[in-house]
């Protein structure tokens, strides 16, 4: 049974990093008691860079305690606390390779819909004191994911997470993440992804750009939104230099804001 382990919020602050000041809301701390969930934010939460974070399709970031265990082993660290990865919800269950875009979950009195994998920003590296972290999160296949808020309500640590509906086109968070970032970009799978009505506008536009580049015969790699940095990252394991293996393109700086459309989604009831 999936469960909400911790609700984490934090308001933006200025952090001095590598000789410059970064305005960021990546520091999240657990709250006690029930927390109000609004359409765009949890009560007491905020984002420092609204061009790259937040908005209707990125209202709540979810990360799994199983991934905490993975990173403790990979990074040889024991100092993690809930909210360490900038997530609003630390959860037990809901792995990226099982959760699909468009799945709907009730937590407490609020209702949520999965909209996209996390696009990892360099700020998580500041929070983790690990400059490689953005690239490592992307290459690991453990990005976490975002919720859209379909019904406002209240949540608290300990609440059960209940799947109430799922999208008709089944593609997991892991599959969608790999489809954009890893080499190949199979056309038929991108077309499948485009049929998922819950997929956020930013990810949809990236797949549209890739499909167009393939059509014109001018594909040169990842066609994510403009202004994004290229980073070489590892597909599995770490070496002493931090990375190894094949390279892929990581969205390390910013992601275009999703459309504000709140259209209804076509879903089918989840199997009991």
C-alpha cells in the first residue's frame, strides 16, 4: 500500500553558491499536522524560479523513499532528511517505473494527477552539495514526478495514497523520461506519448519538436526547449570522476512554463 511519509514545504531564499547568489525554493522541510493543498502550491511552499518550476502542471513534486535508499548507497551518504531532493511529498511506493502519466491518486481529501517526470535543475545539486546531482538524477531513471491538483484539500504524513483512475494510454514516468533524454527517440513511442492528454505542455512541445526534426531529416539529438545546457551523464554507476558510460542530454537550467489550460482529462477507472 502506498503511503505519504512526509509533507515538505519551503519558501524561496537566497543562497550563495560558487561566488554568486541563487534564489531558490529547493530547501523543503517537513510540516507537522495537516497541510492545505491549493491549485498551484501547498500552504507555506513556493518556488524561486517560476519560469522553471511551479505552475498548474508542476504544483507538487513527489519523490520515493526507495530512491533515497538508492542514493544513500550510490553516494555513500547517511545524512538525508525528508525533503532532501526538493520534493513536497516523500512517499512509500509509487515507483517511477510503475506510475504512469495520467494516473490519478487521492491523498487525504485532495485529488492529484501525474503530469510529467521531474526536469532536474542544477539547484538540487546546491541542496545536496553535489554538483553532479542534476545529471545523475536524470541518468539514473529515478527522476520523480509532478502532480497537478484536480481537487484542493488537505494532506498529512501517514495518509494512504489511493489510485482512483488511470490514463487510457499507459506510459510510465521512467519510459517518458527515457524517451526524451536517452538516444533514439522512437517515433512510434513519441506519438504514443502525445496521445496522453495529461502530459504537460512543456513535455508535449519537446516531443513535437523531435517529431518535426525527424520528419525534416534534421535530427541532431535532444530537442528540448531552448536555453538548456548539455551535460554528459552516466547511464549506470559512478566512477571517481563522477560519470561513466554513454552520454545524453540533460535539462539542467530551465524548462519552459507549461500551458495554463485546465482541460478535463480522459481516464478509465483503475482496476481494483
